C-alpha cells in the first residue's frame, strides 16, 4: 500500500487498542509514530522494561517549576500503549510525534492558564466533540455509547484495516463541516505531526504507521507544503522541560477534571480488553465473586439471569451488545434487589478498580523528589542520616515554611521529621521536631509521586483522598489539623466538608464530642498561621450544635465508668466551646444544655455535679443557688453513692474544687453535714469515691480543710464573717486590699484613673457570685 | 392508598368510559394508543406478546410514532426503570416493583400488563387474609359435591389462568400476603407448572406467562419476602419524584382533590406545601437542598403520600380551629409526627434538622418557632 498507515483511535478505548494491534500485525510497518510529546522519546524503551506496569503516565514538566506539568496517562488498554509495546517487542523504531510539551507549557505560562494533560488528549466542553457530531448523525444521543457500539464492542472479524479507513472518511467529512472544531492549537500540533511524519517517511519508507486521535487523521492525510508547516511552528515560545514516567492509578484515569480524556470506567475497559471472549458473562461472574466476598449470597442462577437480562436490555435499547449501562442495570435488578448500595461497591471496585501502576526502579527521578530537593535547598534543611532536634519559631518565615514542609511530608507518609515534646509551655508559635533522613524515605517519596508533582500538590491530593476514605470522624478531624499545620489551603475546604458530612451522620455523641476539641484547637492554629478558617469555624460550630442536641439523651442511664468518661468529655467540650468564634449563640446553647443536665434526675450525680460546677464557674448561677442545689443533691432522699458522685463531679480532682470549699463555707458546711449523716454501712460504700475526690487536692488545701472541719460543725456552719479561720482577719482590711490595686492594673494593663469605679464594680460582682 | 405519583393527569380520568365506571382499565382507556403501536410495531415480539419490548417501553414512556400518533407518557421518571422492567418480562423472569407509597407501582404494573398481554385484570389483591386459593386454585363446592372432582368444579386463580393462556398476572402488595401463601409462588415461578393432584393433572405455563408483583419496601411488620422467593424476581425500585417541582405538583394536586371531597377551603398554601415537600425531601435524602449540609435521615418513609396527609391534616386544622389559612403552626405537629417515628433516634435527627437547617434558613423563622413549640 502507498502512504502511511493512519490509525485513528479513541484514547483509552479498548476496542481501538485491539483494532490497532490487529492492524499493526497485518501491516507490519517499518516504524510506529504515536501521538505524544517528543520529550518522551528517550524514555520509550522503559515502556518495555521489566518493572513497568500500566497504568503509568508520561510526565513532562517545566525544569524550573515541577508544578507546571502535563501528563499523558496510559492504561494497558490504551491504543497508544499497545502500539508502543508492539513496536518495542519487535524492535521496530517508535517515536512520539505531537507538538513538544516545551511549547505547550510555555503557552500555558503565557496564558496563565492551569495546565492539565488536556493538551494532548483534551476535549474541552467548548470544542466541537467529533464523536458527538458523528453519533448525532447516526441518530444516537450518547456519543460514548455510540462509539462503543460501532468500535469498542465490535468483534475482531474481517479486514483489520477497514475500520480505520471508514473512520478516517467519517472524520474527514466532519472536519470539512467543522474545520478545527474550535481548537486553534490543533493546527500547530497537526503541523508538527505532519513534519515528523514526513521525516519518518524519509527515514523508514512510506509504510510507517501513525497512532493518533481519530480527529487528527484527516489532517495527517492532507498534503500541505513543508514551508507552510514550518512557518506555523516558527518562533513558538518554549521552556526547558524534564520528563519521566510516574505510576498512575485507575482512579486517576477516571478523574474527569484536568484530563480531558478521563474515562469513567477504566476497570470495565480493562476487562473488555483482557477478556478473551464472552465479556458480559465473565464480567457478571466477577461481580458475583465480589458480592460474595462482601457477604451477599449470589447464586449461579442469578448470574445466568443477570446475563440474560443484560442481553434483553441491550435489545430493548437497540444496542448490538450489552454495555456497561446494561450490565449495571442487570446487576442491580437481579443481584442487588434493586438497591444501589451494593452496586456502589461494584462501581468502586470493578468499574473503576484499584489497579496501581508501577515504574521500574531505574526510571528517572520523579518530579516530587526534585521538588523536595529544591525545597530542602531553599529552606536550608538538608537531609541528614544523623538525627537531630529542630526548634522552629513559627513567627519567622523560614521556620514556618520548614514546619509546613515537614507536616506535608508526614501527610505523604514520609516521616522525615517527627514532632517531639517541646520545652514546657512553649505556646502555639513554637514547634519542636526530631528530624532524621532514612534511605527508605526516598522510596516513600517515589511512591508518593502518584499524588502530584510538588510536595504541596501531592499532600493536598493525599489529604483529600484520605478524608474521603477515612473511617472515623476522629480521623477526619485529625486530617483537618494536619491540613492547617501543613498550610494546605486547597485541601482544607474538601476535608472540612468531609468532616461536616461525617459529623452529620454520626449518631454517637461521644465521637462527636471527641472530635470537637481537635477542631477548636485547629481554629487557634489557623489564627496563628493566618489561614482562612471561616469554613472550619462553620464546621466546628455545626459540630458543637450537634453535640448540644445529642448530649442530654446520651447522659442518662450511664454506669459509673461511662459517667466518668462522659464527665471528661463534657470538660473537653466546655473548653472547646469557649474557643469557638462567633456571636455566642452556640455558647448560649451550651449553657442551656449544662443547666438541663444539672437539673435532670436521670443523669448520674457525677455529671450533674460537674455541670453545676461549670455553671457556677461561668457565673451563671444566682446568689445562693449553688448552696441550694448542693443541699438538694445531698439531701437525705438521694442515695449516698449518687451524692458522693455529685461531690466528685462538683468539687473533685484538679479543678480547684478544694479551694472552692475552703472559701465558701456554706458549701463546706453542706458537705460536712451530709458526710455526718451518711449511715455507717453506706459510708463504707462511698468511701473510695470520697477518698478519690479529696485525695486529689493539694496538700495545703487538704490541711486547711482539715483544720476547718476539725473545729466541728458549729465552726464550719457559721455564717461568713462571724469567726475567721486561722490566718484570716475578722473582716476585710480595705487598706491592704487597695495596696494590691496598682500591681493588678499594671498586670491587666487597665487604666488606673478609669479603674476606680470599675474596680469597685468588680469587687461587688465578686462578692455577689462568691 | 396508591397515588399515581409520577404519572401525569390521565385522559382516563377526564373522559368516563361508555359503561360509566369510575375508572376503566388501562387497556380500555388507552385502546387507541395500543392499537396504533401494534400497527406500527415491526420488531420481534416474544411469544404471546401483543407488542415488542421496544413498543411496550414506548407505550409507558411516551413518544411520537412515525405517522404522527402521539403516545402519552404513562410513567414520568427514569427511562432505565421502564427499560429494565420490560426487559425482565421479556426474559420470562418475574418482576418485582418495589417502592414507598406514592411511587406509582400499581400504575406501572397495570400498564405493563395492558401493553404486554392486552389484559390487566388478572389481579390478586394481596392482604393478610389472602388464601392459597387465590394464587393456585379453588373449588366450586356445589359442583364438587354433586359431580366429584373435575376441571369443571375447579375455580382457577388469576395466576393459573395467566399460566394457561400465556398472559401477565399481577400480584398487588406481595409483602402483605402470608408467608405460606407466598411460598406457593416459589415452585410455580421456577417450574412454570401447577400440579392439580386431586385430578392427577397439571397446568403448564405457556410462553407469554409472567408475573408482576408490587410491594412496599419501607413498611415494617409485614411478611418479608423469603430469599428463595426474592431470587425468583428481578427487582426494580421505583424512585420518588426526582425534582422538588414534580413533588410539589403531585402534593398540591392530590391535596386539592382531597380538600374538595372533605369540603375544606383551599386557600392558596402553595408556599407551605413547598416547605413541607422541602422538609420531606431534605430529610429523606439526608442532605439540605443547597447540598451543603448533611443530615441524619429519620427511620420513617417520608413518602409523598405522607407529605399529602401532613398538608391535608394542616388544612383541616386551619379550617376548623384556625383562621382558614394554612399556617406553620397547623403543620408543625403533623410534620413532627411524620418525622419522629422512633422517639430516641428520630427525635435527635429532627432537632438537629431544626437547629442546623430550619433555623438558619431565610424566611423560615415562623416554621422554626412553630416546630420548636410542637416539640415541647
């Protein structure tokens, strides 16, 4: 035959791939040209290397900026991959012929546009979709389905070259009607392809084969003067580039954003490509296997029925063969009882699939590693095998950037630095790390290359993926914190919305309450690091609202241990709620919740006491209410164990309860009176709890309390001011109190002259609440 | 109650049949369309089918024939649902239509039977008291005693007649039928034969026989299908109305009809209906209408039929105890009742919903206050 063999394909089309292999076998061309960036030519032999397993992507990025990059992904069922492997296996020369990525990246730089791999394979919405136009001409709504029907699902029969000829004609007709279809850059690309084709024909003869998008076939078949093509390409801007292979995943192939040629069902295409025959039957068997693994009973009879239904559906819809749509509908109706839930599993595991590509060890370094090296140099943070401790002051730019880098690497599983316990009380602007570079970390960096080309991009992608996959609310809350620490502003909104979703569905108040403190902390970090935290604040407030709604029912009917755990949670939530920003609506609700808890009889004494104490500390109790409530809780009708729990909750532990008792003698009198009234047998039962309560007080407080109580009920029970305890005067010494004021003003930074009346006010207030 | 939820206003309702029945069968009401389809249908028809599967799907989904005959859509919803249902019948598998009340299960089943067999009357209306005779056969005892067992004394069930004549039988509310009667269907569906031991005979199904069952998948306390029976069916779940507008439209229409028959004043209220539908949809789907807040779904069905009864209940309250205008306080108690079925879990879900969505929403303050009051 005369002229080159032009094989028009759909990128990632298994039928195209099969047809390309058959056509190459039949024609046996002296050289194979593939649509792709010529920068990858040197890397082509690696495609046949031992450790190379698709899906992989050819990556070209600007040498000085790994963030500016373009990908050409290949799956096992990509026609381009099949052609490359065919050529390498036979020792036939193979080359990429597309416009060099150097121009593409330079053009994108000029336009300031986001760079995607779309340059090579893209079909943007604004452009004419050639397949859509063809499908409409054939009377089909869905171009993908039409293409599958006429090309991908077609059996391998007849002349292997005929379909390409027919497709070429159809595309010629389309291009006559639509011109460049709204893709001006195609003119440049096709000019470059024509020039490369011409050079190849001079070198290898006329029978060379070209594998390219079907759309380009008419342009390559056209004869254009060499001069015109050269003129078109003259003076194009270019940047210095570097290229490499990176492992890819089916999931990223399925990603529609950024990669125009994204396919939604790589797993299904892979199946179509690898299944030797009866694809629908084999698919149904795999689906049944997966569902059985997940614990559903699927009988062989159901597999048969599913196949029959898929075929019947194809007939109703007028398709030659059952496609993914038909098989999915059949699986839903026959194996899943019409439910979409198990179907989602099938879509996730089989239709998309978990296939992860591999790249040989000796492949050039991934751009992520290069970016890391660059960052290490810039931040003066060299990878050293000897461990050392790094003190970072986040107020300094360089240290803040170092901290972000270490946090991002941790997100990527590259534990170069581990957070270490810093000096006590260092505050939020200091961080202590112990850093040590281990050789295996290089491997981790290479593995992380699948997430992106720069550390920031990769960490963001990883965080988003983890947030979507995370099993527990707690994990997502942790991720939020990590995102803030790593300064991943792009990932944060996604992670926060994942958090909000999970919080809404979680019905365990305990877990919600556990997640809240981390969030509140994150908000404060965000402030220190000047991150925009509005969305996070919303999520945290939402979480707090849910805790407020769910907490009261969750506090009833608890055993002793559960009550203690819940009390700790209430403390944590109380602190967290105080950190939340906003107009205070949430705080108001929280006080209402505490009030409800304190008053409800079915709530364990420990929690009631704690709630009361928090209300008291917050100044939300009226004069005398604490004493009244305590009297009520400790009254004779209350079981001693409950009452002891109340005391533990109210005054227990390290919360300063001892001082409270010391200073409000009415409360102490109540405790004392209650203790004296506990019957002997019950006393033994409550003793351990009481001991725990009072043993946690500081020694000084314990001694003073002891002395106070030692004077007997009369001394304890007297009204304030009657007889002072040891070391205290009979009444307040106004002069001595005034002497403290200047120092207080100095400490608080308040204005001395204005403080006179205000100070008096404070004094009254203190009396009123104390 | 079955509301033809996603079915449009039917011409049948507008023009009473000559005989003057309240509601003619589908094959009578749409005889002209069926005839036109049969005349144009040149595709392969399964044995004993009146139409090809493609034509059956067109009959349900609507379309225009080459000669300009307009086929009205009987089912407004995803195409896929009808296509799977028709393909199921074409593979002689039994079809189970599942869905909450108000998703047009019965409606679809009737029209499928009318289009496939030209007869939608071979019907078993399932109840807790449905005896085995209504899915197998019974006896005319007078004749049985007088002449002894014979085919003349046998009273065939609709299912048996469908088997003998190659027609489509229908079973309504399959899950209400007692489990032992359901079991009678298992071998019948797999062996396609019905032995009559009293006569030493059997009825073998001829091609074209099939069975369409409908069931409510969210009602608890009914006779759940055994897995053995479930395996005999292909299951198609009929979805709830896809868009809020569709659902508002359905609710408003039904409320109007019921209101007239109860002699309630129909005072506007479309805005309140929209709110009720929004609340139902948001809770059912577990996400707020703007897609930004995820919500807990309560355990109740929250079907369109329930939304209708909440609104009619509110209307009755407004008419008899209020000022005749539907207001949030008339709806609040009904809403809470429909949402909170399980006191613990649903109550939390409802309160969370009120606090996180209703309270924040522009112009919903009155509804929020009314619901908070109703919540006590």
